[in-house]
C-alpha cells in the first residue's frame, strides 16, 4: 500500500508517527510538505530522517486565528509530486492545510485516489466564526463528504462526524498523543538530572504548577499567571513554571513584571531534555487550547488540569481520577480545583499514578498507530485496493523511488 501524506510542514511532534508509518509492514510511505514559515510555529522539525519526504516550492500566506499566527502554504507542484509517486491512498492534513487540499482533492478526483481526511473536527468556539472562516468551514465540509475515511483526534471528533451525518463505517478515532514509548524510555534517564535543574531554577522545597506548550495569546497564560498569584497568597511555596516559547512570551513577561507576580519562571523552548521539566512538576495545567502535552504530562505521572483542548482531553482525562476538565475561561473554577489538589497532595499523587496507567494501558502510540493504519486500509479498500501502475507506466514509479 503506497501512502502519501500531505501536510503543511512536518512538526517535530508528528515526526515519530511518520517514522512508524514508514516502518509499518506493507506500507510504502512518503510525506509531501511545504517550507518553513519564519516567525510562526509553522516550521519543520530539526530532524526529518527515517522516512521518505519531498519538500515542495511554497507560496507562503500567514493567517491569524485565536490569537496566534500560523502558516497557510500553497505548493503548486503538489499534484505533479503525487502523480510521480502514484499513491494508493492519501492521508491529508485537515483544514489547516486548506489551500493545498484543493490540489489534493483535484488530483484525487482525476485519479480516483481515496483520501483519509485527518482532522480534529470542530472546536466549541467555532460557532463564532467570521464570514471568511464560515466559508472555509463550508469548503471543509465538502472535503469531508468526499473523503473515503475520516480520521479524528478524539471522541469529540466522532461526535462532530455524527452531527454532520457522515456514515459510521467511515469514521476512525486515533486519540491524539505523543510517542509514548519514546517518552517512557527517556524518563528514567532524566531522573538523575532533575535535582540539579530544580536547584538551578530555584525550586528547592517548592511545589510546581507546570505548563508546557507554545506561548500565544490563545493559551490564556495571563489568566493562569493571575490565578497563580492569588493561590500563592495561600500557598507561598507554589511556583509556576512555563516551558515553551512564542510570539506572546515577551508581552507575558512584561505583564508578570508590571503586576509584580512572584514565583513565575520562563524556561523557554525545550525539546531535548524536556522530561526533566515534566519531572519537576506537581500538577500539569493547560488553561486553553492544546493537546499533545496532555499525554506527555500523563506519561510522566502528573495529574492534569485542562480546559478545552483539541478534543483529546475527553478521552485522556477521567474527571476526578487523573485530572479535571474545566469550563474554558472560568478562572474561579480553575483556581478552586487547583486549591483542592494542593490541599490534598496524596490525592494529587494518586491521580498522577492513574494518568501513567492510562498511557500504559489505554491510549498510547500503539493504539494511535493501529487506528491510523485501520483508516488507511479501509480507504484503500474503498479505492479497490493497491494500484500497480500509473497511467504513465511503471517507469514513473521507479523514477520517484
């Protein structure tokens, strides 16, 4: 089965999935992607080894959404690259890659190639869309309807598919998570270095609220800093550690300084060695959009306190057992729930242990990959199985390999 992936860029957190697809028995995998968008989170990972890929010439447009800037690429040569590879099925990034998806669906229609549309579905706040966003959403609905299979990030995505009336047999769920094997393997190697990092950051004898992710306006980190400041009056040993970077970081640091918030630490962007920071945490907090960091925090044995993420929170978080899902923007509920966990550290530790159990036994990279492959195989069957030759002959396939 020849699988073509079409993605805006290849972010470092998705690369492990692509490597696993490339090693999957019976799959010939190739990724097609655009170039970096400097100054935005839309950039390729630093190490893209381990699978076939083609970076294409890119027309770069930048859009603002939910307080963050993101790249919207158009790669005019994409159909030509697909024709040379001649895939049996295309795994297409959802509406984030809207412009390229016009080309993908045009190619798929002409060549009768099935598409697996990989999407988070619809976020709750999307009822407040602008006219342009509503147009984009309408176009996306059309693409979803024409896809052979729909691959959702979560149960919330399946609920969205149901609301749209899409057939059940076309729906697949791969709960969004990091490469949990890699995370679990590196944890023990990181433990000996945690005490030195704790001392370096001035966290000896402190309890740590931990956030890991991009620092953008949509993350509501100003609200989190305010919540921490109020809680610190009651729990003077409480620190807030923010691991990540982004366009909002400088403004957030100015706000923290102007309001004289104490105990807030900015660690910057950390990829290699991030386990040391997770092991510093007592409670993982995500006050707004996100997703992958939830599974990573759970793998490190942390209780998780989140609001609306990318939908995976409804699968990963069992309220009262390994964390809580709170209303988006409800600072009072967030603060109160944090206080309850801080008042009962034994409960918080037990919840963290259950987080680790969920990753080891229920949602991990293995269950994730199995469901991705199931969707691909289903779509390929709908497309009447692997095609051995392109209309231009076997030589095209050989020249692309």
